[in-house]
């Protein structure tokens, strides 16, 4: 009898846990399905109803209107459970010049990035690691004994002059300046070392997404992170250069491909400054000549205008920008990772033959749908090189505006 009771309790517990899991997943689905904010043109208010239409959701008949002309829609699940407030802002879709041209990227960090600590074989023959548990990967050295550090060269020069006494470092960690003290170790060659691995610049190939009417550009659609720490690089300055594609490492399932390019770091090949490295791309001022970089003026599509179905990808894989057939297969209007807001698949036989689909270096390639600039490619799926994630054009432009505001 007791065994039967315990069995019933176990079944009830399992059913209860299943119900809770279903409710949590259902809530998460609705949260990802319904955006927190919508921009909509004045003559397209019907889009709001289409996007927000769902049998489980009900909306209040009255709305609160702000002084900016936007209004707030309060919605609930089945008219009982409060769900979220959606801000709707009447807007006019801007136009930008979409590109798809390949560019060389060079960035110098704000300070010297620590990527790891290391062991030192001391003069006495013992192994020591003076920086362990003092500095952390991802720290930026910004001062050495009260002297500003701007490059790895500065740091190496200061380390050369060590005499065995403790040194005072200032590091930038989580946007805070933290003072640290390190005691150097004399190695077998008689030189003093701190036992840290550092880096102060990065370079690579990417794609220019758009240039606006004011000459500001957005590229990549995702930030540039350090390959060792995985953290977004904090930059002091950087530049975009004209680049040439020399070859293509074709992608395949389980092995992402790559564009191999040539970047000549000559002043006359600079086409832009890099002012900000953000989670949603790099931004700055475009200084190049329009006749050297492909540009096509297009209206920006708001995220609710995207639909599953045919699209185009603009990219440069053979020396000139071309439009290739693709399809948007999934849209997530409220994804927590904004550079993974939709899934796009390459279906163009020509591009599949050349690259296998999406490869590294294509990040930032504009996505066009229904004649509008819809977004940009950001990631490739490791197990399916034909497909990857994209970011909404609307999101990239919002980030560009924020960068401009901070610069002003």
C-alpha cells in the first residue's frame, strides 16, 4: 500500500514539474515572440496588430501616450496575468547606403590587455608565478608606477628597467581602475619578469554594412572580442583599410571557412576611423571615397517587417560586391542576444560553390528583403556552414545613434 502511495506521489511530482516547465517555456516563448519596443511608420499602424496578435494575449483598450508621440501597450496573458508593456513609437524609416564591401580592420586597445599569467624559472632554479591571483585575464594595464601605459612597447620598456622592487600597476577591470602590486622575479638570464602575457592590438577582415547620410558607418554586426579571454576589446583607436580578397577557405559542416585577405596599412588606404567596438558591431566615421567602396541607397526595414522567406545577401568574395540568394528561416523579435535575432540560410548555388555558405570575414554582409535593408549576417553555424545568425538593421542603427550621442 505504501509503495502505491509513494508511486502516486512520484507521478504527481513529475506532472507538477512538467507543468511548471511548460509554463516557463511558454512564457519564454511569448517573451521572445513579443518585442519590448516597436518603431512603426505612421501609415503602417496595422503592423502593430499583426505583430502582436496572439490568442493567449489581451491588450488594454486605453493606452498611455508620451510627449514624444509614442504610446505604451499593456498586455496580459489570458486577460489575467500581467505580461509586459510594449512601447510603440511612430517613426519614419531612414535611408542609408548599404555596402557589402570587404575592409581591413586594425584596432589598438585602451591600455595593454592581459591575456594570461605564466611561470618564470627563477635565478635559483625554482618555478615562480608572481602575477597569479593578482591580475586576471581581461585586465587592461593603464599605468605602471604612475606612468601611463598606451602600448605593449611602453610596458616592455618599463619592465626592462626593473630592479627587483615591487611595482604598482593600475588595471582597468569591469570599467573600474584597480591598483595592484607585483614583485618581479629574476629569471635564469638575469632579467626581471612579471610573468604576464599581453596584447595591445588586433587586426582582421570584415564587411562594411552601411554608411549613413552623415558619413557614419556600421560594420560586422557583432563586436570584436579577444580570442583568448573572449571579452569585448576596449579600444583606444582604430582604422578601416581597403582590403583585397586573396583566397577563400571553403566552409563545411563542422569546419567554418574564412576569407583570406591582404591589408596594406598605408595612410592612403584608410577608409574610416573606428570609434567604438560594441556588442552589435564597430562604428566610426567613413572617410573613404564612395567610388572605391560599393554603395547602394536603401530604406531601412523595421524588424517587424521581416518575414520568413526569400532574401539577398550582399558580400564580396571575388573582388566585387554581388547579391546572392538566401532565405530567412526564423525570426526572434526579442532575443536577448541582439546580434542573433534571425536565422538566414544561403541557397545561391554560386555562393555555395565559392564559400560553402557563410564564412568568417562575411560578418556585416547586408541582408536585403523586399527591396529594403533588413539586417546583417553576424555568425555562421559550425555544424551547418550554409546558415547563420543575423542582426536587425534597426538594432545596428540604434547602436550607431548611441555612439554618436556619446561622441557629441
